[in-house]
């Protein structure tokens, strides 16, 4: 029977010797004060508490919660410990003091039954005021999604160890390390970036606090600042933009969404970029990537060439010229339940390489021809699951920017507006009734996504290729000074990125007939009789 029992710490340590499950049984425990908490698991609670009391950091705690069950085994307690670390870190009731590393995500006998117990444990913790939020709210929060307290895949662990060991070696030889991490949407780039930040910061051999995480996209940067604020040892000030950099300021810089770093092209403030180039001793042609190379001894770049969406993004050739110490590729899929095959499927469809239709278990995907039904489908997903939104490419002029009374997207007498906020759009009050652009969702994940495939993209069956119409694309800075092929690439990349935001499903509304016919080769048409 599952039970949570409270003890005074360290006063009651001696009692644990005679307590049922106090020795020779796998248990999970929490030690805490009113601000901080440590989550652990052990086979001998009495002995483990004595060890903790010998640690000056743990002497600040005054309460112990013993979580026990006659059904517990070692695999189960490791799993429960990992889950509680993740949930309590995102809940916000306490600051979790666990280090990263050691979190597990292994399968084991009857794991599904023990995962139900995690829900029971959480409900009990809420009843005794040791947790605030319900698990659905936590799992939909950005703090949970971007927490460094995540069980890593084997390829993520290999990257972590290799980079850490090489930085130690490079430091001894006074050499710069450049580490390049490629990954498709949902491959865990941002989670690995946050994990590595904490992992390298707490490494005793590296002994550095001069670590920064660069995020060029303002909304995602602010989201990660909030996530860092809730993690012991991390500070929101560690998350910065390229404009915050100074020469030789950092030991280690990690760069999330590096494909969105900017060059001096199609930007809104040339003067600010020129001043930053001057600070670094560069000509006006210097890029944000150039600043990063001059600002840190070691740089770790997270990159996906298929998520470059504007001519202001640093050229792919500049990344190819880096000559990194190590070049990694992440192959796991953490977002889309259909797995990495679905990411390749979407990419191949938009690049004209997909030969046949595929079906994917545990994943919804369809084309909905009626716009009213399309919007209602996503609204229903939002009410049932949360984090379900409509998004689109730049096929609609942003007329409401100047006149709030006007609507930007009018289809079949349904009137919608572009996102009315640029920061934290997916959690904003009106998000469910608005349409998000690429800048509001890139780097984030949704439970379900509805993608309006706009009139700027079509299919030419005679040429057997996707085509675009420049005059129907309304991102001015996204299309000026571009060739047809460049703009084609950016528009394709936008839709590939939008279509891979959904954890559980994606539904399309397609404006052009030929594009709809093309996509119907690969997706079921909803209610098609």
C-alpha cells in the first residue's frame, strides 16, 4: 500500500532503523525545508539519511518524507525519483537542489502500473501542501518542457560526456573547442542545451561560472529565462541574446536555435548591429556567429538547417566553414509521438521526395476541407488537452497591426487575427482564438497543431514540384533581396517547422486546390465519404 510518512530531519534518523521500510527496502524520499527540496531513492533509508546529515548542504533541511509501498522495486523507485525531480522542478513550490545526471527513462516489468502510482503520489503530495499544481498543468508548462531535469537518450548522453571531456582536455592545452549538434525538430536540442548548461556549471573539474546560453529569438529567450529561474544553481541572467555579448567574456557559450542567428541583411536595426561589430573589431559584415566565436573559449551550437526561415539568418555556408572539433547528430524523437519517421515524412513531402503514403500509429493527421470544421477541431483539442493552436505561413497581410478593428484572416465568413502578442503567445489568454506565425511557435511544442497552408504555396502537376507566389507572401523582410529558390526554401522550411510542432497530431487546411490534391496523396481527408 502506498504511503507517505513525515519525520523530522535529522532528529528522527535513529527512529528509521526500526521503521518499516526504513532499511533493506527500496523507497523514495524527500528532504526539505520551506524553500528547498532534495528528492532521492535508496535501499537503506536509515543509512542514507546519516550520509545526508554529514553533508553541510543537507543540514539546512528539517523535514523528511518517506514514500513507501510493498510493491516497490529498485527500477520503480529510480523511475519515481526521476519523475518527481522533473515535476517538482516545474511545480514551483520548492527549489529542487538535485544535480543533473542520473535520471533514468528505462523500461522495466509492469512500468505502466508504477507510472499510475506516480500520479497517486503527486495527489498525496498536493493534499499535504508539498506540491501546488496538477500534473496536466505541469506537463503543459514551458518550465517542465525545458527543464534540465530530464532523462537523456543514449545519443544525448554520448554528446554530453564527449563535450565535457574534450573541454577539460582543451582547457589544459589552452585551445578553443567548437561543438556542432545537428537535430531535426523534436530531437531534444533545447532540452540538451539546458541540461548541458547545468551539467557543465556543476562540474568540479571545469570550475567555471562563466557559462551562457544564447537564444536569438526573443520569446524563446524569455521562456528559458523563466525556466532557469526555477533551477538551483542557474540564473535567468545566464540566458542572453547575441547583442548582450562582449569579447572574451565567457568560458563556454551554448547557442540554441543557432540557425536563427542573424547576419546584416533584411534586419530592422542596422545601427545596433554595426555598433556590436565595432565592439568586436569586425567590419559591418560581421555576423552574430562571428561575435560568439570571439566571446567564448568554447562554443556549443544546436542547429537544424531546415529551420532557417529568413534571409537575415546566417548563411549555412558560414556554419560549414566552422571546422568543429566534434560534429554530432541527435537521432531520437522526443516530441512527435509518431516518431522520427514522421519528421522525415513531412520534410520529404514538402521537398518532393516522398513516394508513397504512410500511416502512423498513435498520431492524428488529416486534411480538413471545411474551414469551420477545421477551427472547431482545434478548438475542441484546446478545450480537452490544452496547448492546441492554429498557425499559418505568411499568406495573410497583417492589417490589424494598424487597425485593431480589422481581421487578418477571413475564410468562409470566419474572421481571425494574427497573434496579438509576440511574447509567450502559446500561453496567452487569446491564443486559442488567434493564428500564430512561425516566430511565435518555433522552438516550442504543442499538443495538437492546426496548420493553414496558405495561398502563397502551391503544386504544379506538370512540373511535378511545389511552387510559390511571391506576391502572396506578406513577410516583407522575409522576401526582399531573395531569389525565387531562396524564398522557396524559406517558405518550405516554415511549413515543415509548423507541421512538426504537434505532440499528438497535426491537421491541415489547404487554400490552393492543387496543393490540397498534392497533400491528399499523403494525408487522409477528414469526413471524406
